């Protein structure tokens, strides 16, 4: 017989919900993760796989600080997952490069980063501005296109295999006896004395506390527990090329070579609502820009392509919110599920487990949007 009462229920089993559950896994069978079916809008399975610090935090310095903390904690997470599950998530943090294809583009990039790191309260990090020759020295195995003029480099950046990360998180939860409910979406949440009643496809379940980590579905679920989640989808498209000999020793922000040798290309930011269809015109522009960076890619075959929807708040930064009217309810939303996985496991999850979001997470509340929570 399936259990129907838990200390914690996490709604959403993607990278965000799974990482928070991993941080709470000591609860074992008193913790449940409810995941939607494969017809869900799954941002996690479309993730590019970057662990990216460079440029994060414009307008919200706390985001830059949290991103850096997560990047520094990533080796701990990767090692713990390997020890728990035997799965190597292919973590590599050799630094990362943003390439620019004109002098004007490089100047605008440098100006933007200078504004970001100069913000009061921002945890500063070093940004190296590279000319074409300096880029070429760092990429000896890659023939640069004639349009590459330089780029910006930070040492904290890296990447991993996001599918292996999701698999490892779920394997670790199973090993800890966490109750994972696949194909079991939560359709309603009703506060009750001492907790909440969740309506699911399998019937009603009770939980003392609930964490909403359901991506774009948080917009509908949050008002049920006195919260708001003003979220929108942002479409990104990715092209996957066949395996080639290693030529990228570190990720370029829009081009990376995976641990398996394939090459991922993707940099679109499209406000197209819930349209997740491939757009050949956009894919063509993505490919053209990649070939301008690395002309040899023009002769590499395409294996597949996909589109996925990012989870974006009004200011494009994460949301960590706690209900004032319904104690024990929390909402977590972000588009950086890989980058922030370590922070979700080691910062956000412990704060939720303690019953209150830590002071360092206060800047991420929905009050900054000027919207009123539901009564």
C-alpha cells in the first residue's frame, strides 16, 4: 500500500526539485517527490549543461553571489553523487569563454560585465578580456573563424552532463528510500490543520510541508498556498552534432563539447509562449554563428535538435519564496537548474528543512515584483 502521509512533499522531479530533495534525503520515506508524466513541459531534459557564473546577477547581486557559491560547491555535489550512486556526472570546471564576433560586440560585452561586477554588494570575481591571439592560445586544437575578435573568460565556469546529473539525483533519492511518484501530477493543494492535502492522480496525500518546484506549473499551484509565481516560458533551441575529436578543452557559452564527444550548439532566447516547436530559421542562425566561430563545424553532421522552455521570472532571476499565510509552503523557480544544483542541495534545501528561508535567500522573494500574494 502506498504511503499517504509525509513530512515533506516536493512537487516537481526535475533538476530543481530533485536537487532540493537530495538535500533533504535524510528524511527518507517521510519525503515524497511528485513528478508529472512525459507530456509535461520538461526544462531539465532540454538543458544545455553549463555551470555558468559569467555575467549572472545583473540587477540582483545576490544572484551572482549564489551562483558563485554553487559553482564552488559543485565538486562536493559531484563527488557525493558518485559515492552515492556510482554515476559520474562528467563535471569539468576548467573555466569558460564567451566569444565575440566583432569589436563592437566585444566592447558591449565588456561594458556589461563591468556593470555587473561593480554593483554594490556583488561578490566580485576576475574577468579576463582576451583578444584574438589570447583566445587562440587557449584553443590550440580549434581553428578560429576570421570573425572572432576576442572574448571574455572567467575561471569559475564549467559544464557537466545534465542527463547524468538528473539520473544520479534520482538514483540517490531511491537509495535513500525517498518516495518518488512518477506520472503523478499534483492538481490541487489545500491547506489543512498541521499541513496540506495534495490532490494527485493516485488520490489524496497529506504533507506537513510542501515545496513547489514544478517549473512553469508553479504559476498555477502557488496561489493555492498563498504564494505567487509570475513565470513565463522562454524558448531555447539546441543542435547536437556528431562525435568529433576533442577540440574544446572548456565550454564556450554557446558551443560545448560533451564528455561523449558530441558538440552542442545553442544560444536562442525566444519569447514565443508555450511554443516548443523547432524553428528552422532560428536553427540556421544558431548554426551560422557557430561556424563563424569554428569553421570546421560546417562539415560535421547534425545528429538531432530540440527546443525546450526555460522557466523565467519577470527579472529573469530565481524565485525562493515562503508563504506567510500558509506556513510550511515554499516555492522555488529558476532557469539555472544545473548551475544552481549545488546551491539547491546545500543552501536552499537546508533552509527549507529548518522551516525558514535563510537571510541570504531573502532577496529572491516575490516582493521584488510588486505583486500581491493570494490570501
